[in-house]
C-alpha cells in the first residue's frame, strides 16, 4: 500500500510527464532569449544539456506512465532527474543574473521564482505555503549565488540538490503527518467502537488459543454463564462443555483447521456457575496470523429457551402424529364396521330388482336403495377427506363415457329431486363423449355438485349441462355446469365456501344436512384432474357451479353385458365371514352361472383352495382365525397351479395404502364394499380373460 509521500511523488511524476512537450518548447524559448543576453555558446550548451535531461526524465518515468506498481527505485530516478532539471534551470537563472544587465537580472528573478513555485506547488496548493517554501528560498538563493563568482554555483550544486530533495521529503512528511494522525484517530475510534460493542452486546465474544484455552471473554460472560471474564481467562473451554458434546466441538475445530476460511456453528451444553446446564449456539472462526492458525474467535448466544420451545414443538408434533394415526385407524375400523352391513343391505336391494314385486314395493325398494347410496356417499366423503389430508388419494384413469357417468348420477338423484318437486334437466353439447379419466372420482364430483343443487333448491329446477369439445393435442375439454334456482349463497359466505367443515350458515347443517366436506373434496378432485371449480351465486335466486378440466380422448369401449350364463362353468371360492354378504354374493354369482363354494374364514378357505381346483377366489380381508391377507400369502406359497389362482380382495378398507398392501400380499384385484355388481363382474371378467390369455400363450 502506497504512503501519502509516495502517492504525492507518483502524482507529481504523471503531472511532470504530461507537460514534456510544452517544457521542451519553453527550453528552446529560454535558450533563444539567453542568446540575446549572454554569449550564444553558453546558451547553446545549456540547451543541449537541458534536452539530455528531458530524455533522462522520460526514461525514468516509464513505470509511472504505464500505470502498474511503482518501485521506490523508480521514484528515486524521477526525483533525481526532475531535481537535475530544476537545478539546470536554476543554472540558467544564475547565468542571467551574472550578466549584470537589467534584462538579465529581471529574467533571472522571473525564472527562479517560477522554478521554485512550480516545484513547490506539486506538493502544496496554497499561496502561504508557496511564499514560505517557494519564493523566499528562491530569492535567498539568488542573492547568495549572485555575489559569488561564476564557478560558485557549480560547487554548490550538490548542496542545492540535497536541499531540494530535503525540501521535497519535508514537504511530503508535512502532508503525510496529518494523514497518519488522522488514520490513527480512525483506528482508535474503531477500537473504541468495538470495545463499546463487546462491552454491551448480550452475546459472549470469546477468543481461545488452539488448545481451547480462553484468552479473552466479553463482559456478557457474567450474565450468561455467571462467571466474571477474568475467572475464565486461562481456563479450557472443554472444562465447561458437556462431555457428550465434546466430539462435535472437536470435529468443528478440525474442519476449521482443514479449511481456515470455514465458519462453524456449534450447538452445545455449557455448565453455568450455579451448576445448571444451558444451551449455547456458537459461531466460530479460525484466527490466522501470517497464514498460520493461532486461535479461534467466536460469538455465543444463550438458546436454552429456544431449545425448550423446540423440544415442546417436537413433542406436540409427535402427539399430533399419534393422534393422526389413531384417527386413521379409527376411520379404517369404522369404515369396515359400516361398509360390511351396508354391503349386505345394498346387495340385497340390487338382487331384489330382478324379483317380481308390486309397484309400491318396487318404489319402496328404490327409495331404500337411494338412501343406502346417499349413506355410502356420506361415508365416502369422510374417508376421501382423510385420504386427501394424508396425500393418499390417487386417480385411476381409464376409458369412460362422461355422458353415461352423468346419466348414472342423475338416475341416483332423480327420486330425491322428484320428492321435492324439483325438475331435473339435462343437456349435452358434443358427440364424442369418451375420455380417459377416473370414472369413480368423476361420478363423485358430479354427485356432489348435483346433489348440493338439489339439496338447496326448494322449488323450480336444477339443470345439468355437459359439454365435451375438442382441445389441443388430442385432448377433450370437459365442462359440467350445474345451475339451480335455490337459496343462493350470501356474499360474505362465498369466500370460505370451499373450506372444509364450513357451510354458508351455522344453521345449514340443521336445515339441509351434510358434513361441509362435499365442495372441498370436489375441488380437490377437480384439481387432481388438472382442472378447477368456480361458481356465481345470488342470494335467494340461485347458483351456478361449473367443473372444468381437460382429458385425453378415448376410443369407445363395449360395455360388459351382465347376462345369465356369463360365468357359466366358472368355479369360484367365496371366502367371507359375514353370512349376509355370502348370501348376496352367492346369489349373484349363481345367477350368472358360476359354481360357488363358501368358506367362513381364511383358514377354511386356505384348506379348500389347497384341495379344490378353483378358477377364481373372492377373499374378504378382515376375518377371524386367519384374515384375507394372511390366507392370500399362504395360497401363493402352495405348490403347483393352485398358487396361480386369481384372487380378488373384498374389503371395506378403501384407503390407498391398504389396497396397496393387499396387492403386495398377492391379490390380483380389489373391489371395495359396498360392492357394486358392475365393478365386481368387471374385475372377474378382467382376471379370467387374462388367465385365458396366459393359458393360450
């Protein structure tokens, strides 16, 4: 780093070099003027030496001109060359003075005063300093040298050179001294500020040597640790740190020694003077002198209270996770307990549809079936909410006719609408209604939107408009628009309409029923399908909800015809502990031509599977003695072709992770309870078709 004197010399070098051409011109002018006053030979000799000195000056200032780092030798060359030029001009002044003419002495005075002025003003820019160090010495030199003979100035040249360089040095020091004093003041002010900071900060600032012995601690040590700083000077840090935390602290120091630029954050327990343990978080950095590590400086903060809060949060999180697991287990259990008898009720009602019955009895049966489906949907909402919360709700896309899905939902809700005197209308836009989507989830979304519209409409009509139009990249844009003439939604309730467990009014549940989950679940389903739900509503006039999403187009798929004889000759083992469910399933399957054998639990089913040759096994999951999962694993371990028998799980446990576990155990498919006849027959047909294909291959 350059000193102020060096900087002044470098600035003077650049300034002097920049006026070389004017200075040479001035030398020519001065030589011509001198030829008129002194002998021309003396003037010519002076000019020749002057030009030689200018060449020396140019060579001596090359490093400053290039703008790189400047060595002290270069600065000395500049001072010598510039001093020589100055003395040579001083010689011209003496030459003029000794001419003993008025013109000569006038030129001498002007020349010498100007010479001292220019030299001095390279370092001082005020008139006072010019008069003190420029004009007065110049006049004094003229008077002394003027009384000497012609050779005196040559004899005094070394002295004058020394005085000139001394004057430059003194001038530089005079400038440098105030600057150094100012720098020292800045350093002292900074040290004072740091000391004030260290004395008042609540964190401990400490320094240790490489052995971990304290060499400095700030006053905060007394407040945090109970020790006065001087009590810990010379004390090893490890004597205060909990033994269990020693390894991590030593590893941090090792990492800093391996990489001196590294900063470490160390959390450890430190013993207070009163014996209790407190937590400190320490930010540490290695201190190096001349590249050699000499110690560690760190800042430590008491985080005992924060650690206690973190521990409480972890405990609360653990309790919440336990509560979530308990809730999931409860939902799984209650789902099974509700779905098992519901499966029997709905299955029996489906079978009664094919029995001869009076018109009044058929209407009662239909109303019972509708009520059962509503109850099933209510249970689905609760379970789906849990799945969405746990991130376990998955879609199962397949080719489907979206128009037929809407017809199915309308058929389910038509009785409810007619009972209230509400007209249910349907409109379809578009010819190609086949898309790839999850039919169960799409019907669920349709059911929720249409069911809500009917629920909140006392009179008038509910319209369902379905449009399926081509979109980009072979997609279809699907929009389902449900418009009603019901009670509408108040403006202040619209903001939280899609929030879970929220309904437009506190009395809504009492007046209309419902859990407050339907719209929340429907929006989640729509977003999973890549779409969303929006609405407009006017209180006391009605609402319009619309579901938008894009789906790939699909080729039409022939519907499975559930005719008598569909399963003719197929041997099926039905493993189910509930007698009603066994009755429903046996009746359905035998009507389709299947030969059905029954087992009351998994152990009996295993023995029957081992001894008999069955084309398919329907396996309930939760049963006494041996459950369906264990029985499936046992069957898969049997020798021969028995182990390859297709197995369909019948379960009321419909959580995604549960069905995944059943498939992992060896089940080829899973059908959820309450069992839909179409779903069961479709799964049976799929597996028997795959089996026939495998045999053919």
